[in-house]
C-alpha cells in the first residue's frame, strides 16, 4: 500500500508517493499559486496522477495553525489565501480518500522520526527556515502538538522594542532576516538567496558575513528551544537551511554561549528536498 504526502509552502508545493518503508515512487514540485482556486486546482490535478486503487491515504502539511480536530486551517501567516479553509474535507470529497492534515514542520519531525536522524532517538526538535520559521517536537517517540499548535517558534519575540511581527524570531532568520542582512552588506535586490550561496561558497567575505549574522540570531532562538526541551537533537530543515556549516557553526557558537549546559547536535534534515512531503505521508504510519 502507498501513501501520498503533500507539503504546501508559501513558495512551493511538493507532492510525493511513498510506501511504508519510505521508498519514493513519485515526486512533483511546483510554485505555490497566487490564488486559492489555482492552488486547490493544481493540488487536485496532481493527486489525480496517482493510481487511486494503490493509495491508502493522503497526508498534507501546511505552514500554520489548525483547529483541534486537525481538519480546518485557522491561520497560515505566509499563505493567508487558505485561512479558515476546511482543507481536509475538501480534498476528501474530491479524491474519495482519507486525508490527514497537520502542521508542515510536524510532518518534517515525523519524517525524521521514521526515516531521518531521529530514527534511534526518543526526544528531539525540528526547526525550519523558509518564508517563515516553523517548529516540531518529538517526545518519547511521539509527536507533541500541545492543544494542536505547539512549536510555533517563528513567533517567539526576540526584540520587544519592535512592534507587531517585526520583533519575532522569523523576522531575523527567515526570508526577511536574510533580506535585511543582505541589504546591510550592500547586496542589491537582484542578488537572490541562490546567488548569495554561490558567492559564499566562492569565499566572498560579505556573503559569509550575511549568513553568519543570520546564524547568530538562529543560535539565539535555538538556545531558547534548548532551555525549554533539552532535546537530544535539533534537526534543521526548510528552503533556507542549505547554507551549511557557515550558518550552523555561527548558530552553534551563539547557542552554546547562551546555554549553561552542553547543547545537542544541530543537523541538517537528512532529506532536505522531500522530507516535509514524505513526513506528511508518515501521518498514516504506525
């Protein structure tokens, strides 16, 4: 039996088909459409590509908060076109398949638990960097959701002197954080994140300084999470987690300086590209 996983992000949507061993049979990725109708149409069109008799269920990860029944979206700060939408019911009606819905980083945590760095661990956390910042928590080899929306670390306040969301964690380390740091170092708006990485890998000092600057703020947030959960591991994911050792070394140094006991390993997700989507399919694994 096979399972579909859908990872809906603010920038892109990734759809996979796996079996219970995590073997990947199909993958499709496409930019997130700008309107609700276009987004739903594109997702449903992709789901119809699969042989329906072979699909046990469809897991979907979304970047935000859900109701207690994990059936309806409450708020997606970086994808507001889906706010208040009963996505589970909609897809079940369209596909005539059981659908399970969860936060996207909870899905990444499940991927790490079943097939990634957390396979042999009992307690760890996940943090993703992308359009925003997300979090996931595994306690005693089970996903911890709180009342349904635990680990929304992107909205931790790091600077109380800034109003609204401008003082939140994700404003310093997600896309806004990288953009702000790039501007300070004189990069123009046409210097995108891929170009920044290329320059960093070529030894450009300003590019390295940008990534290290973001890494220090990342370390501040990681230190806060460590003090709360004392995890065995911090798994990093998301589209902006690929800056590697330059980013993580700065984060480790800052986190350790702010933590009074040894910090756990900080590792990049084992499958950065498909981990979230595979994790959504893992909502069906026992």
